[in-house]
């Protein structure tokens, strides 16, 4: 039964994509080639164009899928001088109380024929491509007579070799010859600062304290909004109201908020029924709110002035010499937002011209002064743009420039930098280690030995696995085995999930061919296996069946952005973003051995110059260190790393 329900739901979603396409090969000659025929077609448009309100039904193999017809609005617009465009906005199907979204369905080029009394939408057969159901031959036909539209859509779904006919019918009346399918929810969404509040039904001496500042309306979907939670005075304190998916429509009197009723539980008043409706006109919101409980019936009238809440940089480009990658904005930041763009190596002139757009109604400043898009800015140092909404809320964008100079060659004999707080050393030049994580363990008093990564006497990077005892410290689980790691990228301690602390990789703009270097390796004496690294990283048992081995990998992966999209210790070798891997099968080696391994493309992928890639080189003293398994005392020396392109 559940299997058939699955098929029903997805078939319906497919079936109602009735207007998804019209064949580009269909000829559209009207009723002839003369000018009189063009005039006749324009007349037919006049009898069809408009807004239709009606109902839609879906049958599968002759059986109704929904118990009752679905209320649906359809818009028909003129498309050129002869055809029409049909649009079905924000379409969804409600089955058993569950809404299944389909989205906007808009198709132009629909051919008309017939006469004023009966305009035919000519039958058109197309093949739709559905992600789950495959190819779906679909036939569309219908007519408009006397302002009533009747449409029939026949879909054939082939399920396991069996053809399943799906029939969709629509019947609607033209309610207007005008077509206004604009999304007024975009206009209504704003903050409405309180200007007045009155109430009938409360004791006369009641102070209408809440909402003391305003009410926010947010965008939900096409001509649908959410009213964010707000308190309103309702004795003895306040009642919180929050409504989702409230329907709206435009009218000559403003944007109307259709009446919506919901119930809330109040610890003092029991069940409270709230009914809300309103209108926004000339940037003033008038909200009628009725609250009914066993003791009170209160009618409120709230008015508020519209203030937009957007404080975003919506687009950001820069012009100037040497620019390779346009600004990338951190998609996860909410207040202090990092923005990075890249220039070619050796670019000394850091004066660039930003062109940006910001949220409607917002203002932007640079270094405390109003900024005008298109004005040159010196990015020798990072610059901070502050965007402030009409409501007065600000967001800071910290913009910096980086050189794209990654050759992925690393000889560890150079100067290492020293951390000022903990004293550990780092290779620099875009390379990081897991020493920062070990410093946290040291601070907890769980380890006092040498750092897991250091510069060895021979100039190589010395990487070891440490015995950090294994203990649940409540704020973090300290593993028994902490393997050292050196890699290109950034280490930022993540207490909740230490494996996410390693942010692997740097931008790669050329196709990598081979990964080379040299190493030697000595495994520790006793191997420990952590059976549950996700939940119990601090628990590990001796495993006499295993001998430790190093991990030496170069991983090329696809990235949405060079700056903010990274793989980490949780997914370096498992992510579906991986494009190619060059992996060294490391073993015990008393003396240095050279290696050179080819990059092997994964899952049929190949180099695509239109994509962004990052390349991560990761070397660890324990192959299963990402599972908190390995042998304390294992030592990997690595040097002379390089990638050929």
C-alpha cells in the first residue's frame, strides 16, 4: 500500500505539469496567411486572456487520486500577436492533509483556433522529462467558451513496462480580463514599526504594552506570507501569535491579508482563538486581530509603518587588473560576513572598482562614510562595508583579496612560524597542522608530550600519533589516539566535532596529473581501535591484529566557492564532490623512499574547466586517525611534496 501511495504522489506531481512545454516544431499559422487571419487571432486572444478561478482533478487509471477537486487559479496572457501563455503559480497538491509542492508552471506559445463563442486551445503532445519518473508523453487540449475554461491533460507514465494513464482536468471561470500574477508577498514582507494600537474588550485601565516595537511579516511563497511571532497584550500578561502561510491578494484598496484563524494554548486563559486580517496601503499596515478565550473577547486594531529589513549585499563584482575570481560571500554568516576575491600572483595594484547591489531601502557605508557603487577602493588591506536596513539593523561585510598562487609544492625545510600562545610551530605558506587541536588537549591536562607535527632535524615534517589517554571531558571527548596531520588548508578548532576542525584544500585552476614526494615511516608498537568514533571517540581497545600505516593523499574536489566550501576530516575520502584522488599506499620504511602516483578520476568524472576545484594534500601518521584509531608512537616523515599539471 505504501509503495502504491509513493507512486500516486509522484505521479500527481508529474501529471499536473500540464503546461510545462509546447513543441518548438509546431507550426503556428492561425487559420491562413492573410492579414485578416492575424486580426481574427488577436480577437481570439481577447476572448481567452484573463484570470481564471476553478478546480482541478487528477485521476489515475480511472480512479480519482484526491477525494475533492483542488481549488486552483490559472492565468492566461497574450504571447505575441497570435498565441497565449498559461501560468499556474505556486502549485501544490494536498493529499490527506499533506501539501506536495510542484512550483510555478509557465508555458508560452499555445496556439488558438475556433471562434469567439468557443476558442480552442489546440491539442499539443510533448514528452516531459521527470527526474524520478523518466519520460512522460503528455497531451494537452481544451477550450474557453463563454468565459469558462475546460482543459484536459493526458499523461502516460511507464512503470516497470506497464503504461499507467493519468488524466488531469481543469474547469475554471474567467473572473477578470486583467492578468496580475505579480507576487505581492515580496512587497508585503517587511517590518511594521508600531504607530498605534487600540483594543475593545479589555478593562479600560489596561496598558497596551505589547507589541511594543513592531510586527514582522516574512515571505513564505507566491502571494503567501508568514507573520512572525509577536506578543499582544491579553490579560494578565500577553498572548503570543504566529501564523504561517497566510494568503494575500492585491486590490484597489491595497494588499489584503485574507482572514486567517488559529488557536493557541495560554497557561492563564486556556485555549485562545485568534482571527487576523488586514491591509497594507501606502506603506501603512492595518491589522485587525480578534482574540477569544473563555474570559475575554478582544478586538485589536494595530497600525504600523513599513520598514524593510533587508541588509544584504545581493551582488558584488570588482573590476581591475589581475582579477581571477570575483568576490565570494560567505553563505553561512549572519552578521560579520567574510568576502574574498582572488587576483593573479604578483598583482601589486590593489585599487579595484566594486559594483554592488544591496537590499531595497538599505544604505551602505565604507569606513564610516556613505559609499557609492562604482567608486574605486584600495584593497591593500581588508575593507569593511556596513549595510543598514530601513529598520536600522546593520550587517558588516569584511572584504579581502588573495593571490591565486597555489603551486602545491612544499619543501618543509623553510622557516616555520610559532604560535604565540601555545608555542607550537606551523609550516606556513598555506599549510597547517593539527597542533592547534592538540593544544586544546594539552590545556585539559590530558597530554604533555611533544607536538604531533614539528620540523625534524633533517628539514622534513615530522608527524606522530600521540597517546592522549581517552576521556569524556563533557565539553569534548578526548580520544585515546590523536594522530598528527599536516595539510594545505586551515585548522580551526571545532569542539563539538573535532574532525571538522580540518578544512582541507586550496583553489586549483589546472588539471592535476601526478602527486610526488618522499617519506619514511615507523609504526607504533600497540594499535588501538575505536569502535564508535562518532559517539565515543574516547573509547578504544587494543587490537593485536593490526599494524599502523600512514595516510598520504591528494584529493581534487569540486567546490561551490573557493573560499567557503571545503572538505574536512569527516568526508575527505567519501564526499560525492570528490573528482580525483592520488593515494600513496604507505608502509613501514626505515629510510626515505620516493613516490609518484597518478590522479585517478572517480565515478566517471573528468576535468571540467567551467567548474571550481580545490586540491587537498593531507598526510597523517595513522591511516585511520580520522576514526581515532592507530598506534601511539607512529612517526611519519614527509618532504618535497609536489603536484604536476
